[in-house]
């Protein structure tokens, strides 16, 4: 389909697009709440940044590892079914966390195991939403629907951490986890209204073969290979921030105030990032994604070090706002480039593997931050900045022209 791209209002006029974006908002809201709540929970219970870093790792890494199977499932049974399964499984795992905490069983191995199980189904929603979006809109509307998607992500980044910080700080972790479980349940109900075929479960043999095929397709695809290198290096920064921001706030403020401040700092990042994503989508950056990504990553590096690292709370707040401002255009560029250069018939398998490879730097960044932050906060930020500089350089690995 060619011609004038659809407006944001026209895109939201579609009932299926509205339902999918609402489900995306609720699931990401719950996910952002959980990402901060589990770190705050670990810091409050044990005072250990190292355990906080490993829990942040466990919340992401297992899901990335099985993403090829998730992608094959999405193509086999449909995005709607896959997203619903993830929402139900996530709510169940969060309820289990509440139970082990109340029973006094919440030691490090049990927490790591439960958070790891929580992570396993996450690629079904992460890739399922972004596999379904291009099938609901014409190709000329991809930039704008991706901007809406990224802005919704930004909105969840505003509300989610602010809620999690306030609830954990002043109401306790059990209350926060309970609200997270209810939010996942509401997301599942929204997905159920989408008028899409659910598909049938494939047999295990073909499923595993298709999963392996998805990995090979990404490895052989020049654009997706370049994106995997560049974006995974960029994601190291986000893994570092997931640990460093709560630790910094806890050191500066006593009791529940530290948790609330950490939530507000993350909320500011989401607000700025969401606005920046809408601006990027309005300007239609298709064809200029590489340049947008590289510039944004260099801005992010400077924001992490020295701005966020060397100038106290004010510097951290300003640095985080700059990170958010750069993140909006970067995310729109990555999403649009990946969707434009992927065969629609293989979108589920390829997108799941590609997105997981791109995000692989996040868990690594969290573990490294947990190790380094007790030694030097400045050095931890400097490591994140170096990763962003390397990411900007790795953009050159992405071909300028669309792949044949």
C-alpha cells in the first residue's frame, strides 16, 4: 500500500490496533514495575547490590536464551495466543513471589529460580506484539505505529517505576507485586478481544527445527547481524542503570524515600523518551535509521559519563533525561529498520531471535553493575558510556541499502 501515511488518529481508529496497544501498555507497565520492584525488594531485604544485579539478570536472560523457540511458537500458534500465555504465566510467577515472601522462604536461590521462570515466557509478548503490529497496518504506517508503540513503552516507563517506587517504599513489596499480577491479568483480557486466529500448536520436532531456522536466518542476514552487535552494546547501559539508579537513591535517601526517588527518576526517563519517540515517528526517519541510531548512542554515552556520574543527584537526573531523549529516536529507528528488512512470512521467528540478541547486553550490564557499583559508581557509569560509544561505531556494520 502506498500513498499518504495514516495519521495517529486513523491508526487508533482500528479496534484491533487499540486493543493491542492497550495490552502492550498494561503488560509493559507491569514489566517496568516488576523490574524496579524486584531490585528494590532485594536491596531492602539483603542490602546487596550483587543480589540485585543477579535478580535483574535472571528477569531477562532466561527468556532471551529460549527466544528462538518463542519465535517459532509465535509463527505456529499466532501472536494473540502467545501473548495470552505469557500474561497468565507472568501473573502466576508474581503471585508465587508473594507467597514465598510471606512464608519466609525468600532466600537467594528461591528468588533467582522464580524470577528466572518469570523470564522464560517474556519473549512471547515482547516479540508477539511487534510481530502483530506490522500485520495490522500498511507498510507506510510502520514508522508511526512504531512511534505509538515506543511512546506507550515510554508511558509505561513513566507510570510503572513511579508506582513501583512509591508502593514499595510506603506500602511494601507484597502490595506492589499484587498490583503487578492484577495488571498482567488485565493485559491478557485485552488481548482476548483482538480478532485474530489463534492457530494450532505445532509438533515438537517441527517447532525445534523452525527455532533453529530462525537463528540461522538472523545470523545470515547482514542488517540483523549489524543490529545485534550495535543494539546489544547499547543495551549494556540499560542493564547498568537498572541497578545503579536504585542503589544511588538508596545511598542518598533513607527508608522508603529512596525507593520513591528511584521511581521518579525512571519516570522522568520514560516521559522524555515517549515524547522523543513521537517526534521521531512524525518526522518519518525510514531510510535514515542508521544515522539516528549512531547520533543517539553518542549522546547517551556523554549523558552517562561524565554528566550522570560526576555531578551528584542533579547530574544523575539531567543525564537520565538526556538518555531518555536519545532513546526514543533510537528505538523507533531500530524497530523500523528491523521490520522493513525482515520477510513478513518469517517475522515471528526472526523478530524473536533478533530482539533477544539485541537485548542480550542488558542482563550482562546488570551483573557487571552489581559487581562494580560497590567499588566505584563513576567507573560503573564509565563502563556504560564506553559500551554506547562502541555501539555507535558498530552501526557501520549495518548495510546502507536494504538487503536483497
